[in-house]
C-alpha cells in the first residue's frame, strides 16, 4: 500500500513538473514572437524616422484623381507588370494612382525604365504601413537616387574620375575595353543596386544607407564592387566588353545579407579618402532637382582628373578636403614659382618634359622619393597657371601619373591665377611664399584695374563696427519645402530635422568686427574679361544693387529666372549691359539675412544640406534699395518650383 501511495505521489509530481516545463516553453516561445514583432515594428518605424516622414500625412488621401499624364498609357501598362511581380497583392488602379501622383508631385511625366518600378517593388515588400508608403518612396527616390542616369549623364563622368582617383589601373583597363561606366553602373545608380540583389540584401543595404544619410555613398559602394572584381576584370581581353559587364553584374548579385556591413565599411574607407569638396561641389549636379535642365557648366567628360577648387586651399574654415592632406606640385616655370607660390607647394617645371626630358626625370624621381619617405599618405594635387594655353605641360604630367597608375591625383581648378585671387579676397597673403607685388604680374593686373564707387552709408554701417557693440542680425531661412503664407508666424525648429518643413526664424546671433561673415572679402579681378550680355526680358525679375566687398562695391543687379538666381555686374560706360558674376540654383538658397541698421543690406548664403547641417558654399553681400521686394521675389520663386502643394 505504501508503495502504491509513493508511485501515485511520484506520478503527481511528474505531471506538475511536465506542466511547469510546458508552461515555461510556451512563455519563451511567446516572448520570442513578441520580441521579433517588436523588432519588426522598430525596423519599419526606423525607415519613416530616418527619411523624416513619420508625421507627414498621406498625399494619396487627398489629390485631384486626374490620370492625365502625357505617358499615362505606358504607366498603366507598367503597373500591370508590377502587379504581376507582386502576385496581385496590389491592384493596378492602386499602383497607377501611386505613380501618377508621384509624377505630379515631382512635376514631370512618367519615364519608362529609369528604375522607379524596381525601387517601388522592393519598398512595397517591406510591408510598411500603407499610410507611409508614398512618403517613404518619395523621400527615398528624391534624396538618394541621382536625378539623371541616362547614358550621357554627368554622373558617369564623375564616377570615372572617382574610380580613376582611387584605382587608376582598373579605370585605365576598363577604358581600354571601351567599357564606359554607363554600361555597368546604370542599374546600380538608378535603383541603388535593387535590380542586382536579393530583396533581403537590398533591404539591409538600404537601411544602412539611409542611416548614413549620404547620397554620395553610391559611388563608393560601386567602387568597392569594381575593386573586389579587379583580378577578374584585368584578365578580360580587348573586345570582350560584355564579359567585363557580366563579371560586375555577378559581383552585385552574389552579395549576401551577412556581407552588407563589411561592404559598407569598405565604402566608408574610400569615402574618407575622397576630398570632401567633391561631395560639396557635385552634390547639386548629381542629386539636384529634376526641374533644372541648365546644368552644363562643368564639362567633366573633358577633365583628366578630379578638380579641387582653389578656394579650398585658402579658406579660414576647416579645409574642404576633409581627412585628405595634399602634396601640392606647382608645374609653373621656375621664374614664376620664385615670384610667389603657395606655402606648401613643390616646384616641378613641366616645360622640361619636352625641352629637357632627362633633367625632368631626375627632378620627378627626387620629388617622388621625398614624398614616399616624408609624406607617403598625402594625395597629389597638381597646380598649373589656370589657362588652357599655359597648362598643356601640366596636363602632360597628369596624364603621365595616370598612365603609371598613380592613385589620388587631382588638380587645382583655375590654377595659380584663381588661387592668387582667392588669397587676395580672403586677405591671406601669408599663404604665398616669396610674394612680391612688384614682380607678380597678377598683382600688376589688379593695380591697373578700375575701381567702382562705394555707398558711404554701407561703408559706415559695415566698417565702423566696434568690439564694444555687436549688431543683432535676424536671419530668415526659407528653404524649398514650406507651403505656408508669407505672413505666417514663424516657429523654431530643431536643426537636426533634415526632412520635412524647416521654415523657421533663427535666434539672433552676433558678428564681431573682424568676422569673415561681416563682409565679402574683395572683388576678384579676372584676367580674361567676362562676356557682356544685355539685361534682357529673359529674367523674370531684376533688382538694382551693389555687391559689397571689403575694399569697395560694384554696381549691378540681382536677376531671377524660373530656376536660378544671378548676380550681375554692370559694364562701365555701357548702359544696359552686364556680366554674369555668379549663377546659383534657387534650391541652393540656404538663408537670406539683413542688418537692422541697414535693412537694404542683404546677405545671400548658398549651399546644401548634409547630415542635418547646412554646408555654405557661397556668400553674396548686396546693397539692394528694394530689399523687401527682392527677398519676397526670391521666396516666391522658390515656392514656384514646387509642382504640387502638400495637403
């Protein structure tokens, strides 16, 4: 009896133990499922947060419902194909409404085969909340997808220069194969690699991409693919272009989710080894608004290597080269070098390439030995005169370096002539060694140049600032993207908000007497006269002004077109004729400021936004008698660029 009682008690305990174990297992499973659910929800919210659309309403809830694009039939047919790819989880009318409104908000017609459908398919597979899908797609494509990926687009010229900068060997080999970047990069750039990767890998890559917040990373990611495929590419013989393209396509398709993090680390390495000014100078050209078709100024297809603006060597601010240090090689003649040269440059008279080749080889070898032993990590920066006629020998040196496979070679855009002007404008003559105004022919040209008048009111207001009294300046920022009325009350906004509406009134700030913000340094004197044009009706608005510099001012006009703002200087003695001194896209207007003591004094700051902060690339200080009307016209012109108001 006792034995049976013991067995029953043991069975009872085992049943309770089994119940307890099952209960713990069920709890663990439920906990894991909830954890995965929370992680999934967090990942989805990250997309909205990083793209700045969490609080934006869904435009699809309120629009005109008019399907009247010029290419509406083609759009509808492509929507049918996309619906099939999505296994009819989304209807054709739903997709057509989505893309029709997208085209209208961008102010453009539907264009086939430019990557929109591929990107949309990948984004819809994220299963984001339906109310956020449109805003996510719009923000992603307008910020991270280049505006033009047609075969002749400038993006491929820039990529060629970047690839050559980091690995001239593979760049030269691909050119020998007649394999231009447009043949293998088009799908990469137009879809941000979506067409070449699995959905899971693509989602992981895109998430890290928007976390970095840098559209230019697409170039460095592509460079990583090429360098990883270098050995295979170099084995491809001439006439086998298709084989090289196939190798690169396979490289992208073989990338797995586990490889994405390492892939990005390599891309960030090449990004750090690229001069920061390249991103600043080319950002608008590559990622600017689609409505601007006038960007033809920089002929990158004719450049031998990456251009570095002269002003980046003279600015008081942190140099735009970022983590890159330059080894400057001055290719001018010995006499010109001795009459003045940049403090850290080394002279290599490139005329000797033709006249005295043996002496040139000795000089070049000595220079390279010094660089290798003392400044091995520095990047070559070649400095010439700044004119096509005098820089033929400099171009020979650049071509020689590239042919030899030397990486990290760039040149100073505008040469020593532009560098001299920039140093004069910033009054930083300490940057020129052995400088003599008597011997310097550039200084002689400046002395012979005429001076223009200067408003006494402006001069007294700007020049007589003392340390005991600092002016209060109210800055009004009006970027594209705000649709409120002009007289609305402005609210403060967090400067970290890269997306959404950031129209605000900044708090007041102070300017010291010696601040560089106080006055534009000086008027550059161009050795080659600028083209004189008639102040015509092609401009939608014009306002008389004077551009103010430290040493005077120049009569001129501010002029507006549909997409640009111009700073024009009057031609002395020729009424109605002007020269174009500056031309900026309206989308690059970051801020307009005015002084309380002189409300007619307007300061225009131009630049772009990166990682939550504004990068200023140009500043113009202008005395405008009709300052209020001018500021209002600029603001309205910026608003007019928006094809459709946000609901």
